[in-house]
C-alpha cells in the first residue's frame, strides 16, 4: 500500500512539473535593457538555487510549502527561458511576453531584498 502511495505521489509531481513548465496565455509585455536582463537572469538563478536547496535539504518544511516553492521555480524557469530566447537574438532591448503568473513573479523579483 505504501509503495503504491509513493508511486502515485511521484506521478502527481511529474504531472504538475509538466503543467508548470507551460506558459499560459500571455497577458503583459515587459521591456528590458541588456543590463536589466542580465540582472534578472542572475536574480532568477539565485532564487531558484536558494529555494531548491531548501526543498532538497533536511529542512523541516511542510509538503505544501515544498510544492509551492517547486511551482515558483518552474515559473521562474519559464521567465528565464523566454528571456534567454530573446537575448540570443541580440540587441540592447528585449521585450518578453509574460502570463499573469510570470508577471507576478517578475514584479516580486524586482522588489529589493532585505539588506539592499
């Protein structure tokens, strides 16, 4: 019984990852300079790394919290993917189209962190 439960949970998590990896319909366009794009990429990488360490670590976090953090990481990965695609084309300014989830996360990433 326990093995079935674990397999079912692993299946559920894989399916959630697939869904979270897809952008919804785009709603907002954001223009970024090359410098702003680089800063955003670094913030995304740092935030994902920090959250993944918490998820994977021996920290005493609840299952619900780990799922929320995992979803958050997937939203940031979608932003990074869109940004990288635009940056590969070259130029000094980039316009990326974000869905509502991505836009909310984008605005959260722009907020100054404690100590800034």
